[in-house]
C-alpha cells in the first residue's frame, strides 16, 4: 500500500488503514460510509477477486461504498490518482 501525504488527504487523516467489522480497509471514512482500497497485483488473482467482490457486497449491504484503485496507478500517477479518488468521493456524496 502506498502512503499518501497527510496534506493530500487532510480531511480524512484519521481514516488510514483500519478494520471495519473484521474486514481490513486501506482507508475508511465512516462519516461518508466510503472505503478506499489500493489494490496490488494479488487482486488480479481470481480467488482474491472473488473475495473482493463478496467483501464489497457485504459492505454494500451495510450501506458502504468501496472505491478501488490499483496500486500501480497510485505509485506512477499519484496526483492523478488522488484527483480521481476525490472525484469519486464527491460523486458518492451526492
């Protein structure tokens, strides 16, 4: 997982890497009911992908939204990745 600069996610600085009901979350924004996952290559594996889909369905049933972005995008295009994540958060807030 890539660590974002605090100033880049200042409004969510207390939301880094946590657990939600035994499910590990890279970023968890409770007040918005949004979970952000930075997925590495292991998530391309069919078994992991199936687990991710099941996990997302559990979270959806509890009113949460999951934003997924691949680790490579975050690593190679950090600012663009942050912009896209912020756009997704704004879209889900409406």
